[in-house]
C-alpha cells in the first residue's frame, strides 16, 4: 500500500521515432509562417503589430502558466505532479526563445501602445501618468519581466536536471527557495506586465483585477496544454509508470477549479465595471459588447464557463483521459478566443475582422516554440527520475 | 458515504458504560473475551488490526467468504478501504447538486420577483429585465455555495447514520476508550454467514488482535 514499498518507475527518454517527419514539417511551417509574417508585416505594420502581439501574448500566458505550476509544485512540496513536472519545466524554459520572437514588436511598439507616440508635454492626461507610463521605464520593466521569469524557469529546470544526475535532495531544497522567491515577486511582476502590455493597449483604461484575470487565464491555459501533452505522451507509450488514472481526477478537478476561478474573476471585473458605469472604465466592455464583438463575448461566457462547468461537474467522466483531452482542447481554444477579444477589438473597433495575419502569427510563433520544445523533449528523461517524491507521485491516489 | 465512524461526533452514554463495566470482561462460550452484557443478544465479533493494510486485506478475505454485514472503524480515511468493501457510490453528490440548483432558483426568485414584478424600482439607471442579470449573480453564487456546503455537511452526517444515541460497539471497552489506536472491524451477528468459531479463527489467521464478542449493553430497567 504505502509508496515506500514499491519500486521506482524506470526512467524513460523520448524516442524521436514517434515524431518522424512531423518535426521537419513543423520547422518548415514555422519558417514559411515567419517569412509570410515579414511580408505581411511590411505591407500592414499595424495589423502585424496586433496579430503578433495577440499570438505572442497567448503563448506567453501558456509559458508563464507552466512556470506557475512548477513554482507552486515546489512551494507547496507537492507530490502528485512530479510526473508532469519535467514537461512543465521544458515549456517554461521556452521563455527566452519567446522573448526573441517578440523582438519585432520593438519596431511597431507605437502602433500597439499608442501612448508612446504621444508627448506628455502636450497631453495633460498622459502627463499625469508619465511617472509610470514613459517609454524608458516601460522597456526597463519589460526587460525585467523577461529576465525574472526566464532566469526563474532556467534555474528550476537546471536544478531539476542536476538532480537526475546525482539524486541529491539539496536540488529540491534549492528549487524550493527559487519558488519561495518567485511566488511573491512573480505574482507582482505578472500583474504589472499584464498592466503594461495588455492594459496599455488602451492607456486610459484601468481595471484593478486585471492581473488576476490574466493569471487565471494563464494557469488554465497551461493546465490544458499539460493535459493534452501528457495524453499525447501516454498514447505514445510513455509516462505509464508515473501517471495513472488517479492523476486524471486531479487534472479534472484542477481544470474545473480554474475554469470557475477564471469565470469568477471575469464576471467580477465585468459586473463592477458595468455597475459603476464610469465612462473611462466601461469603455473596455462598451467596445467588446458592441457590433459583432458581442457575439464573441457571448461565446466566451457559454464556452469558457457554462459548457466546461457542466461537463466537469461529474466525477465519472473525469477518469477518462480522452474526455479530459477533449475538454482541455476546447478550453485552450476558448483561452485563445479570450486573448483575441482582449487584443483585436482595439485595432478593429468597428467589429470582428478576421485577418490572415492572426493565423500566420499563431503558426509562426506556435510552430517555432513547438519545434524547440520537441528538441528539449528528448534531451532529458521524461520525468525527474530521481526526485525524492517520485514514488509517492507514481502511487498517487486521488 | 463510507460509514467510517466519525469518532468526534459520536454521542455516548457514559453512565451506562460504567454500570456494566464490572462484568463485561472475562471469557465466554468460545473462549472469547466478552464485552457488554451476556444476557443481551450477541451484536458482533470485533477485532482490532495494527495497520490499515491488514484491515483492507482482512476485508478482502471476508468478502471472499461471503460475509456482508460488517463495519470498519478507522481513525482516518483509509485509501482503498471503500473499494475493498465495495461500497456503492454515495448519493451525497446528487444531494449537493440538488441543493445547488434549488439555491439558484431560490436566489433568483428572491431577487427578481420583488425587484422586477412586485415593486419595480429603477436604481442607478439599471434595467429591470434580465439584461441586468450581472447584478443578481453575487447573491445567486453566494447562496449556491452556502446551501451546497450545508447540504454536504448535514448530508454527510445524516448519511453516516448520525446522530444516534448509542452504538453497541461502545460496549467494547477497548474500542470505546482507544478507537484511534487501531483499525477496527466488527462482523455483525445478523450476517447470514455468521459463525462465532469460524470467524474467530479466520480473523485470527488474518492477523487480528483483541478479538471480542460484543453483546449489547443491558437496558436501563434491568
């Protein structure tokens, strides 16, 4: 019964025979999409700015959500998630690459963040905010966010890999320290970076719960990705020793919990702004509930809350990895729509305006990240093979 | 609901215990220690296991022998015990769902009937129809959580057979005083397969200690 009596699962390393030609396909798609973005971007820099930012931020939320799951794993000394931790570490370590992919935004920054083109000397409203909202400080903060999250993710993965070699518990202790540091500092930084990048799209608008809203979506998005990923790996015959049916219940419960968390934060933000009815605050929802944007908002309410809430409420289906994969895929699509309705209405206030650039940007950033992720997948064992809590994780009972 | 005895909420009649304590020890019939009053009918054979694994193992064996009327008493929920006992899924989750749905209906009717039908009053320029739904949701959510939680707690207690005045198990001194120091099993005398000698032997083989014949306590009048 108890975990100590069972032998440790034998470490597995990913064999690229499962990927085959798809890796090349991924690289080619990424390359074509990157070139296409360049061409389309030169033609219509404004659309490029918003589409690229939309895609970049979507993947940023997933990477930062994965980092959150690693941090929370170490901070609370969790056992159940040891089996999936290596993949979360791999995903969060894509942050430096994402930073690189977001560099083109430097050239179109003033299209995206319109306040950058304004002068505080002539604009009184901006002058009031200029102590915080000035170009230099903005870029210093941006560099700080990427450094903080990037170094944090790197350290957590490096210690974890070191433990694979010598099995020393000291690496777990070190990671715990990194996690303790990142919980408060990362929480504040994520709040400010969502304010800077996302709220800054309309610099006159503000919402005090914004950071939490972005956080809720990020954690949910990362959870969906890890569910889909562990399903894919289990289908390829891996992770059988560390992920059992009981882990599916854990996934299902967390998915339900964070669906509710996101819904509640989204609702509270909407309700307070709607009820107070202050023009500078309600502009966000006025824009998104007028013309065809309204349809997307209703789809979000139904698809991001009602449907998964009802589906995940019952315990029985949550035992099935296939069912969870379906719901996770659906939620990931809804998260994408959520980010879409944050960004694109600013560019097209007249209504829903799908652009080729949106898809190309998603493909360019997504395929590049996936290709590098696949490279990392085979570099190390699929789970922390000498983690002190591995046996406990493998015999986890929900 | 696993009827693991929620030891904290058990109601005990201590006075009764002390009255019959004097003649509750000793050997009887099959050389088993006896708890309770010998004049009263036999209630169950009780046994104590040192580890949760031993208890789960014993339950597996008892089920194989066709024993069905038995109860486990553990100081904390033991993983795998409910599966070994083959307990059916509890209806508690359905009760909570029912509680939640009725809470939504109660909250909405409490809000919408007065403020939209009986005494329509425009406050802060907000509409009186369902397009103002956001302002009604906090009450709905809070009441759903409250009634759901109360249903869960009260339902757990009621489905667990609580409250009750006494449990014949309390006639067994070891259990009554030390219930948290072991993993207890009681096979009731009403069981079709009940046989004191066979059960004693089987429980002994399964590694049980303190096997005891538990009689009910003498009632007040005697």
